[in-house]
């Protein structure tokens, strides 16, 4: 009788465990297993004499150190990863035969890497940028990589333009400035000459580009893919990840400050949440479109700069992903993980999206210069859970010992093995799409609508989101130094939305031109191309798509939100206890901020550990503020102006503020005094429940206009 096959999670966990290494209780050895008795001193001829070439211990140690770094990813270099699993709610066998989409009893292990795009490996987490959202599913039928972003569209329509796009946004090549920022001339030079970028560009100007947490952003597969069922019938599909915590962002001013206060803010937040057992979750949703409907829409499904509005094709939720384990080692896992959009499994297939087609080449190729060997699939994090058998051999860093004489197919010397799998037994077969056409190097006319969807996006935003977009364009274009680039951008933005362009033009003090500046165009030789690809006329096929606005996200939880408790010696224990218990019941994280580190003593004479002294932290790292009563405590807080700054800043960025008893003194000595009677997120002697409700709303944006001019 066969032994029962272990579940997928245990198999991936055990596979990784085989390679884990603990050093506890061990003696240090060389790479050859020789025990070492001195790793502090090199071998010398005499105490003050020259170091000897013979010193193999020194050479080995330094040699390893010299080679510790590998090239960072050309894009998405800055990333954070986590392990988890995916569970299916209901089978969708009518659409796909993939095991991961039909077997509800499975838990499929996953490894996820979130990233920024433009910055280097050590750049700030809070850059205004797209976020990568790459998921590796270790399925029973092979590894499936869904390598997406946190925005549903991309900048360009054809892989051929990717190096141009990336060269334009990366630091300028003569001075290597600016790091992790799109606000510079080369980027807007490219964008202004390539109007297909405008849709993704306006998303980058929105709050989506500065998430509060990696756990609070959506993910999208972007391209239209195919699902294939057992009968071989195909449906088009768009993949969506919906965060259980809702979609929330910080403001740009906060982002700038967080970059200074804690440039690892997102990485730390993800790590801490998982470490504390608050496992982030996303539901997987599908927009499924019958092949017969391919030409039914006002845009082309193969154009990756277009989204399918959720109001037109609803998102069907089919499962959930939970991230429940931090990596053991950043380099071995998060850095060495290699995602390949070409990794698919039976039941899922590609489409002719020309951006996707180019990606199918690029990712495998780039791993060679990054990881140094085409055997990168043998690294523990990249191994599939199933067995690998083929005739591919040798190369740098082969980790296995393939046995036998026959490394070719067909063969008799190896008994015909490894043999082919029948499609019915899981062998992969491509979807048989009929193609009958001419070879042509051009762009389909159906891809030429560059204004309708950015306009739909902007129309769908709430007033406060629109204001953030205006501010972002004003900031980014304000950083450009070349006048014709800014003018061209203003003209393009005016084609999206004239009121948006007017606001930006006012902030910049630069007029919107009546038309694109032709002579400049000709001077740079771009005219012919621009003429050939004139954007088509803007359409209005949907007034608004509420799903695009963060004001329609979930506001029902404060789980893992960080609340600053400002306290000093003599604080009122009963206030503190009541609020802390209330918030922690809802899984918020309470941190005591005091004038100094160590401990503080409450009015009941008990000592409490301080989480951070005011000199080591900033308000922008927290979601809300609470100040308990206690005259002595509040007077001490008042004596340190940084506490007032903390409160004013929380007010300015529209956060919830709650005080009890003498805590009100701090409000009356801060800018809050002008707001407190007329603001639902400023609470005096209130209940934990009211504070919880205010925090769950993320921000009180009604306050933003009045709070704009608070100086902090
Ligand atoms: Fe990527 N992209 N990309 N990209 N991409 C890479 O692959 C590329 C695109 C995305 O956490 C690279 O392993 C081309 C779209 C993510 O390891 C590289 C094109 C989307 C990650 C590459 C695109 C993405 C990458 C660099 C246009 C969203 C990080 C290192 C045809 C659907 C994965 C690497 C990780 C990484 C090429 C466009 C998402 C160079 C040529 C569209 C999330 O191969």
C-alpha cells in the first residue's frame, strides 16, 4: 500500500528545513569542516611582523567576504518577503482545471515579495512609486508565479519600451540623482513623449503610491490571462488581491518624514505584524470574461494600460492568502527568490498582451546576471514541491547528482525515462489559439486611447484624493527643470482633466499650452513617432468607478494599528488601563512614549516599561495618539516641546486624538484647541469604542483644509 502523500505546506516547509542551519552550541569550522581556534588574529612573522601568505584561515574568511554581494535587481531592487499559504473557498472547475482552483481541501504554500520599483536595495520604503506584489505558489502541479503590482495597469503597452521607461525613471546617468524618485526631467521627458504612460502615471500621483502598509494595498496581475477548463475551453481572466485590512495610505508629507525617521517602515511593519501573530490576509478575486466578449469593450483586453472596471465585470472572490511566517534569512529567501511570469500550471495560460510576452523572456534571463547560474531553480526558495526530472544538465553550481548514462530523449538506455506525461495525467499543453496574420512591427489602433481611463480614474476619486493628485503633480513637475517638458506635461494632463491641469498650472505658475510644442518635437526627432501614434479622442464610457477610490475601502478594523500613548511619571493608571484594554481587545498595538527611556511610574506607584523616549521617535510612525490624565504626567509632557509637535503633527495629518482628564491640558496648549469642539476624531473624556471608531476611519479628511497651515 502506498504511504499517504504529505500535504503541500508540510512538503515545502520540510524542504526548506533541510537547508536551514542553526549555529547554536556549535564549534566554528572552516568551509572544509576544520575546527578553528582563533578568528581574531592573522598569521604573522613575529608579533609586529608581516602577515604570511600561508594564512589560509585569513584568506578563506576575506575571500568569502569579498564575494558576499550579488547584483541587485535592475528594477524592484528594494523588497520584503514573507511565507504563507493560499486556500480556495470554492472550486471554479467550470473555468479552470488548475488544482489550486479546483481542490478546496488544499493549502498551497506561497512566498510573497513586495517591492518598490525604481530605488536601489537600500532606498527608502516610502518612495512615491508603484509597489511590486509577486506571489510564488508552490502548487502540486508545479510552481505558478503571479508577478503583479499594486496598481491594475502598467506604464507601457509593449515590452520593447521597458528599457526606455526604466532608464528614464532611474537616477540620471551622469550624476546618479535622484534616488528612488520619479520627480525629475528624464522621467517626465519620456512620459510627456509617450502618452500611453499617462494612466499608470496618474495612479502614481495618487495615494496608491504611498501605502500606509504593504498589508494595506491591493495587488493585480495586470495582464489579461486565460483560464482553461478540462474541456479545453478558455476564459479571459484578470487577477486581483483584496487586502482584508482595506486600502490605506500616508500623505506625501508624512512619507517624506517617515523616510527620515524610519526608512524601513514598510519592511518593519510587515515583519512586526507577522511576528506578533497578526497575519496579513488578501482575498483572491477574478474578473472572468468569456472569449466571445473579447471585442465587446471600449478598450482592448490585450492592452496592459487599461483596467476592466469592476462595475463592468465584477470581481469574483475565490480564495484567501495568509502570510504567517517571516523568512529565516533575508538573502537566502527574499533576495534569492526568482519570480518568472512564465511559470504557469495546467489550467492557466497567457494571452497575446505584448508586454506580457516580453516578460516571459526577461525574468529568466535577468536571473542569470543576478544569481549567477541557470541552476537558480535549485536554490531552496525556488524549488518546486514536486520532483524535478529532465535531461537538462551541468552548468555552474549544479547541486544534484543526476545518475545514469542517458541525458537525452528518446532513449532506450534509461528505459525511456524521464518519459512524457499525457495531458490527461497533468502534462502541460498550450491553449490552441488560432493565429493567421502577417508579421508586423506596429501598435494596434485599438491601443491608442490614452486619456479615457486616466480621466475615469480621476473622476472616480473623492475630493481629498483629488487634492492629493493635484499636490503630487505639482510637486513632481515642480522638480523638473526643463520648461518644455513641464509644458508638454501640463498639456497632456489638461487632456485628461482640465480642472486638474488648471490647479497644477496655478501651483507651478506655468501656463497650460494650447497645443503640444511642435518645434521641440521636431528638434528631438520624435515628431514622426508622435504623429503616427496620435492618441485617439477621449471617451466617457463610465461616469465613475467607485472601486477605484480609497474612500470606498473598508473602515472596519484597527487591527495592528500603532497607537502612541504619551505619558510621564504620575500618569493616571485607570485611564491608561481602560484605553489600553479597549484598544488591545481590537488588536491595536499600544506603545508608551515618554520623556525618557527605561520606566515610568503611574499614580498607583507601579512601574511601566517605556517603548520609546520622545527623542527617538516621531508622530508620523503612529496611527493615532492618546494621552491619559494625571496632572504631574501632563505637566512633564508640556515641558518638552516635542510632545506638542507630536500632537500638532498628528492633528495636521488628520489622525484620531483622544485624551482623558488632565490630558486636555496638552490639547489646550497645542493647535488642537482650535479644532476640538468640531471634529469627530478629537475626543475628550470619551470611551475606547469612540476612539476605536475614529481610528478605524484611518483619517478625518474633513479636517485637512483647516489643518493644512499648521506649522510642524
Ligand atoms: Fe517586471 N521585472 N518587467 N513587471 N517585475 C522584474 O525581474 C520586466 C512588469 C514586477 O520581487 C525583473 O527578477 C519587463 C509588469 C515585479 O523579485 C525583470 C517588463 C509588472 C518584479 C523585469 C516588466 C512587473 C519585477 C527584475 C515589461 C506587473 C519584482 C528582477 C515587459 C504585472 C519581482 C527580476 C521580485 C521584476 C522585467 C513589466 C512586476 C528585469 C521586461 C507589467 C513585482 O526581469
